[in-house]
C-alpha cells in the first residue's frame, strides 16, 4: 500500500530523555492518528526553506504547542502569556504559509489553528476569561455549522471535545470563517474559504483512537492528501468529503 506523506512540523525541545542535548519531537498520538487514517507521518524540524522541504508532502497536520509570541500579531505581551520560542513561531508561521501557497490539505490543531489565524493576519486573545467551559483542561461541548467540512468529517454537529488552551482566536485572519463555537462563544473551529484546511481549537488526537468522530478529522485530511498524491485533488475538503 502506497501512503500519502503527511508532514508534521516538529517542536523544539530543550531536553529529551536519552539525549544529551536538545532535540525535536512530535506527539505519538498525532502520528498514530495519521497512520490509522492511511497516511505516513514524517517530521520536519525547524530550518531551511520550508516550501522546498515540503515538496515531498501530500498533506500536513500542524500540532498544538506553546503560546505564540504576541509580537507575531502586533500586540504587547500580557503577563499571562506563557514562555514563547521565536524560532518555533517563525517556523510554524512559515510552514502554514507554505502549505497554503502549495494548496496542500492540512489539519491545524490548537496552537496550529492559532498559527493559521496569525499567518493570515489575525490576532489572539492572550488569556481567556474564565467561564463554565473547561477550556484549560477538560471536556466541553462544541457546536458546528451544519454542512461545514468539519461537520462532514466528524459525522455530526455537536460533540464533546478534549480541550487544553488558555488562548484563542480574536480577530479573524483573511479568508477564514468561523464554523464552530463552544457554549461560551469561544471560537473552536475555522475553515479557509478557498484552501483545503480544517482547524480546531481542541485536541482530537487525545481520543481519536476510541472516538471515530475525532479520528474523522485525520481521515478526511489524509483522504484529501491521497487524492492529491493520485493527481485527483478536489477543490477543498468539503468537496472531498461529498465525493
């Protein structure tokens, strides 16, 4: 079986067990979800010309991670913004811009969705006001717009999701539209008006091995990537899911 190659931007880590020096990592659960979907995940560490390094990729998953430096979206730093990595920030933004430029299908998760928004000129809330919704650590409800690509991928419009974030989208970037929110109004899902992109604020990889609706997000992106590999790429993920 020939699998589409799914790029994952690696996260820089100052310390990794069994290594004497710093390294780069990706979450096992993300790689496992990609493989279950029929894709072959490969890590691309920060560095080099991103668009050129993506030439072998058919799609991508942009994972969660640390806070983005507010300087990337033109804001002063809030005291509650946590440690940031300017090298990682610049790389992830360039990675997303390269994906959009190449028309590669991708899934953006948590920080990945925030990177997408910033890459498109949007801004973030640096710290969410506490509500009854367990954004920082827990499960909460998300409601999706009927007929959106994300709802098609997940097979429904109302789900409990595994959440871990304290920042969220504020002003939307160019060509992005909101298609899902939490009960407190927090933006949880955006899609690109033209590019084959799914973007969610929660962590679908947490329970994708037992929850088919979460695995469906990976399945849809890998299916679109496989269409691209075969030279039969549809205009967007919604088209791929309706095919």
